[in-house]
C-alpha cells in the first residue's frame, strides 16, 4: 500500500505568525517535525502542503533544502490544496499531519496506519474521540475518500479544515485508535506563544536527542509539571471553531497592550470568546467580518461616529478627491477655515475654533486653554472626558473620584502625583455639589457633558451657567458624544444655555477623524499664551469630511431622523420587557439608546443577547447607536429576533439558569451610566 504523509503548514498563522519557522534548539520547528515524521516505517513519501501566498517563500525554500517536496495551493480552500497535493501521486492512503505538531511521534503514526489497514476502513484517526495529548493528532484515510470530499464538500468549514466532511458523512467507514488512558486534556500542540514556549522547553530538556517518543514527554509531564503549566488554560481544537477575527484578536493581545486602542471595542466588552472583533468592510448599517459574514450593526455604530451610516457616498467621494489632490503639504488646508466658519455660524456665541483628531485631544486642548484663560488650575468635572492625565488625576484621591463617571476602581498609574487635588468630580443634577466645590476650592474651570442619559432638572444647566459667570469660571460643555445627534450642532442649543467653550467629535466626521474645540474669543485667545500644536492636526481629510458631513446632515435633517428612530427603539424595548414581565430601564439620548434588565444577572443577560443575536446575523447587545440607515424594516427585523431571547431571559428570571445557556465567559462591564 502506497501511503503519503501530507503536512499542512503556512507562515500566515493568525494567532502565532511564522510559527513553523520559529527555531527550537537552533532548528526551525517545521524541520524538527519533518525529521521526526520521516522515522515512520509505513510512510513512503512526505509532502508539505502550503499556500501560494508569497509569505510562504522562506518555508518552501527551507523544506526543499531539507529534501522534501512542497506543494503550493489555495490559501483559504485547504481541502482543495490538500487534494491537489495528494493528486500528484494518487496514493492508496494519506496521513494528515498539521504543522503545529512538532512532537509528532512516528511510532504512533505507524500504529494508527496499521489499524487503518487492519480495519479496512475509509478513515482512521486517534481523535474520534481524542484520548492522546493535543498535538499528537493523526488522521489516515483513503485517497478515494479525499477525492469524494473534494468533489462534494460545499460548506466553508469543510473547505477550511480538510477532513470534517469525511468525519461527519455516514457513507464513509471509520475507526479510532484509542489510548488506554484519556490524556486528551494535555496540550502539546503549538497555536499560541505559550504553546511554543512549552514545546521549546520539552525539546531543550531532551536535546541533543530530537527523536524521543511521546511516552517520554508524558513522563516528563509527571516529573516536571511546571514546564507544561504555561498553556494549560487553552482549549483543545479551539482554533477550529474560531473565526478569523477571534484568532486575530488572540494574536493582537500578545503584541498590543489590551489588544486594541479603545476599551469600548475590546471583544471582552461584548462576547469574550466569540466576538468577530475585526471587519473587512462596512456599508450603511452593515459590517462584514474577516470570514465574509454579513452582520447588521444594531450596536454602537463605530462608537457613535457614523450617524449617516458607514461609507456614506457623498462623504467618501469628498475624501477621495482630497486624497487624489494630496492630504498633507507644507501649506495649510483651506478646509479648516471653512469648517471653523461653519461651526461658528451654527453656534453664534462662539468666535474662534481649534481642531484636533480625537475626543481626548479636544478635551486636553480645552482644559489647557481654559486654565490659561482663567488663571486657575482647579477643574470641576461631570461626565466622561477622555484618558489624559488632567482627567485621571481625579482618581489620585483615596475615594476613587471617577467611579461614578468612568469605571470603578480605575488605577491612575502613570499620572503624576503632584496633580492630586486639581480635578474634582460632581454629579449631574446635583447643583449643591458644584456649589460646595466652588466655595471650598479655587475652581477655574467647569467641564461637563450637557446630558448623557438624563436631561437637566430644575434649571440645572442654567444654575451651572450662573455659578460660572458669578465666579469668573470658564464653563466648557463636552459635546464630543452629544453633538449633532439631537440638534444641528451642540445639544446645549436644545436647553438654551451657552457655554464659554464646547467640543465636538464623533458624529462630526461620520467616521473620519476630526474634532473641534470652539469658544468665545476672550477665552480662546489664551491658546496663544501657551503651546498647543500637532503635525497631524493639519491634515486635510478630517476637515473635508467634517464639512461634507455637516452639509449632508443639514440637507437630510439627520438629527431628527435618528432621534425619532431612537425614541421608537426605546419604546419597543419597554413594551417587550412588559410583555415578558422583565424589569427594564432605558437610558441615553434617543440616538444613543440603551437598556438594562434590572437583575443580579444583568451582565449575563447582556452577554446572552449578544451571543444569540450574533448567531442570527446581528451585532447587538443592550444599546443601539442609531444611524439614518436603521430603516423601519431593519428595526422590525431586529425586534423579531430579539423577542424570543427576551422570552428565554424571562424564564431565567423565573428560575432557569442563564449560565447554562452561555457558551463562554460573561462580558465585562463598561462605562458608568450617568444620571
């Protein structure tokens, strides 16, 4: 019987790139695997099957130099790649080994082949069910079975993983080679960096001998368990059930602190083990993940940046023209002047403008200018205002000052201790708290959100304005989130209260980076008495996008559209909760709508909603940041799918265990809701 071993390997591993060429004892891991596998007495030939991606050129060169044949085929259709590699020799049977198994044992391979021959079946493995350590996986099957799978398999999962079609199809005869003791919980494969460290430690222990058997590794495990502890937390075959986005997220967390640049976009905030994490395309209110799956975004729409939907054609066209004409130059872009004039036109109380590209920057700019203008350092704050030192310094006090405004227990590590006592939080609608701060401290600046979840009560904003005016305090409204969402410009226009300064961001560029700090001339000119400057605040895309976004908003009256849709969504959540006897509270501006099921299992319910809605093709949890593409049909479809989930949650409130329904950990809690 002619038996060929085909080893799958490529350089573009999602979780641990280039792992097959990472060196162990001075030799690339793939070389060790091939050397060990070549000791088999049953295999007549070994072929490495990799993809045509140019990243695999070093792998192909090395394996060829080692004297082994290399076949290159499809990157994504691994079944096709595997079949085409086998088709060259048309062997009687094929042994499938993956490149992440450097501890492959040739004697064990031969035992599985012998069982395959003895049982006279189409497919034999030691993984159905697994009883050997992960990393010793061996599959043997007839070429004719592989050919049938290649011709008939259509499911994407089957095409990506070679043998699932054979394993689940009852027309193929199968057998399994089992170990007397179930050791399937042990992990000797290499998918992640901690796996590689374990494998490296094993080989270093036995070097220069590279041909020790798997039983020797098991003895080492019993003798020195500390070698194996690094990857014990990883789950067997987790990668086979993970999408490309989930794999990339695990990879990102190895090289990017926290995994990404924004807390609110971390997978753990939604669905820790199953969130798709990354997108390949976005249009309207739809997002496509890295696996090409189309998802309707009934969630946070770019963290509230895209009220006109993703990829609005007029805005993208304006930006494209800017790119064609050049984004940066020694000279300044004229669009920043036009955009400044437009913002002043919308807010006649303001006379000057400074631009930046993120909300945190705009907040820092505003504070610097306001402190310079007032001549006083101390700031009273209410709400969320970014990540900079000036703001986090509120948590240098012992009472965790920002716990009601940001996240409880947030550490101010890295914030200079000499900023202690410069920032003082007060709660929204609690005017007496602000009065007390002004009385006890030399407050020079009041910075606050106009509204986040509840509107002002008992003339709260007017009273804040009076306090600021009476005490010569600079009043700043942080409208980075609320601006252009319920009014054409700042939300403060709705309440008839004018600040001394205001900031805008998020919605103002419909997904392109642009933020603005506007203010009265008497305050803003203080910017010239300090230093505020940055190269990329002068690029052209942001102002171009801002101008066109405001133009489209004005034409469509987008703030009215998204407010109406948001109000209807809130009302529908309440009705759904009433139908299923759930205690539910809603919060947020209408276009930044959210709900909480009031229960000790609130976070678990949020996780369950996200889990089940994702299966149905929705990015959804307990909030919807509305855009103009959230049509009645889209919203209706969302509620049709949400209703049975609410029904199940109702059962859980009556005694059913929600945690038995979760397929992974509970999501993390997010920012505090401000009353």
